[in-house]
């Protein structure tokens, strides 16, 4: 039996408490450093670009003159591209996760697919850009620099993340839910789509947030499919030439005219606001459909 009043035991406890305090201080320090960098970024961007955000900037299109250049064309291109990405990647990613986790037999072929999906999630994004260039533009001859090609390319990049997060969310549902549904006569499909999927939906939406946020900030895949082009007219549909917010920021930051510095900072603020709005909507939907058991 341990004697807590023993000097050796007291010294051991003191070392343990000291280690816990050091770990807590290290964690607080990491949070403080991260918040400091974020605050510096926000303050710098607000100081440089807040004065440049007005109705003309938000409703105008790209221009060679900084005073008349606007963000609406790139913003609309981002909306169309994200819409195509979400429509393609979300249902296919969720269905693939359901099949692999609930219906796929345990075989070497399925194991090979699972390893391939995990590897695809770590592939550099520019590789997906080369794939989109080779397949969608060179082989299928789809319109270059369009939202549909950009969305399809980003959907290929986002889908492995959705599959992995979807499988983890489905796996987290207690087996007792499945057993109870099967015990009262529900079929396998009814059990999955009527009981397991609603409980896993919050986790699936969390993975969707991560995947879409990554896709929203990508530039390398879109460079490969020609979205660097100067587009002065906002796209009317997903097949029209367009650009996206990250690409517009990249183009303005490369301008020699120093007047574009304010436009670049203002565009970054718009991109951050767009990202926060998208994440806020996803979090709202996740909380709305969340079910506790």
C-alpha cells in the first residue's frame, strides 16, 4: 500500500504536477502564438484593404486599372466552382464511404482501394490539376478556364477527404444502433440510410467543411486548367471563362502598380469572409442535424 506522506512519493507527485503545468503552459503558448499570427494577418489586411471595400469594388470586374478593378467576377467564379465541386464530391464521397464501411466485402481488392484513397488524400494538389488538364481539356475538350472544369478538378481533389471523414463518422455510430434496427426487421439498406447515416451526418459535414475550405483556397490545380486568364466579364454559367478569388489575389499581387496592393488586401478580406460564411453555414447544418444518443 502506497504511503502518500512518504517523501519519495511526495517528490514523485511534485514532479508529475510540474510536468502537467509545463504541458499546460506549452499548450497555452502554442495557442497564443497562433492567435498572434492570426491577429497580425487580420490587422494588416484590415489596415491595408478595408478602405478599398466599397460597392464599386464588390460589384465590379477585373480591370487593368486599380481604381476600377472589382472582385465580383472572381467571387461569382468561386461560387460557381464551389457549387460544382460540392454537387459532384459530396454525394459520391458519402456513397463511397457508405459502401466501403457497410457493404464492401473484406477482400484484397477492397483493401487496395482503401489504401489508394488514403494515398490520394496526401497527393499534392497540382497533380490533380495535371489530371484535369489531361482528361477534361485535352481528351474531353471541355471549355478551358471554366467553372465546370475547375469544379470537377477540385472535386477529384476533395473526394478522398470526404470518403475518409465519412467512413470515420459512420464507424463512430454504435453497433447497437444497427443491431436494434435489424432486430425489428429493417433491411440492411434501411438500417444504413434510416439510422446510421443520420447519426453520422454531423461528422460527415465536418469533413465536408475541411474539404471545401481546402478547395476554396487552392490555386495550383486551377493554374493548370487556365484559370489565370484575364476575365473582365463575369461568367453567366458554369461553362463560361472565369477566375476565382485566390487566383485573382495572385494576379493582383503580381502587378507592378502599387495601387493594386490595396485591392489585394481587400480581396483577401472578401475571401476570408466567404470562407467564414461557408463554414458558418456548414456548422449550422451540422448542429441542426446532430442527434445525441
